[in-house]
C-alpha cells in the first residue's frame, strides 16, 4: 500500500508538470489495479482506486482530469465489468452512466444482493463527485444530468444499513 501511495504521489506531481512519463506511469498503475481484480477481492482494488481518486481530488487541471479518466477507463475495462463499447467517450460522467446501465441490465446482476454489492462498490464515487463540486458547476446540462444519474443509480440500490454506515464513516472522517 505504501509503494502504491508513493507511486500515486509521483504520478500526481509529474502530471501537474505535464510530463509524458506521468501518463505512462498513470496507465501502468491502472493496469496494475486491473490485473489485481483477477487476483484479489475487488473491494481491495476499489480501495486502491479510492486512494487514487483522493490523491487527485481538489485540483482543477485538465491534465489531471485526463489522467483520472484514463485510469478509470483502464480499470473499468476488466472482465469483472460488462464489456464497454469500442470507442469510450472522453466524458467521465458518460462512462459511468454506460457502466451503470450495463450493470443494471446485465442478467448476471439482477438479484437484490448483486445490485447492493455493486452499489456498495461504487458508493465511494459519490464522495469523489461531491469533492469535485467546482468541476460539476462547470459542466454543461447534459454532463450534469449524467453525473446526477450516476449518484441516483448508486443510492437507489443501497439499503438503509449501508447509507447509515456511510454517513457514520463520513462523520468520523470530518
């Protein structure tokens, strides 16, 4: 975990400087996380993804946002996820909407327990979205709609116990 955090710091600092090495290192970290999805419990990988998103939150630079999108696109391309369309749009909200729709209509994930599990995996994204509110305000109406759709889709499939637990954890963090 410490090595991963160290690499994240290096990517973050190099991305702010716009170095091409940062983009390659960023992609390598994403492929590392993607490979881990086949080896360890997905929740552990999503903790790494959450750590990544925390490291890159609060900075409004297009290079950093590009790195975040690339990272998410690579991780979401794993077999754990439903196959994505050939050309992935460059809009993060649209990527999440497509992914959520695929999970919603995939026959493998129709049980309540499956929907709850998926919602719990994606729940940390809500915190990331809220942390990026300045970016949200600069989106156009369609992009705002996509982001709100993702939030509602996640919350819709959560149970009361998960929401209470998340609320309690957010209070402890602040």
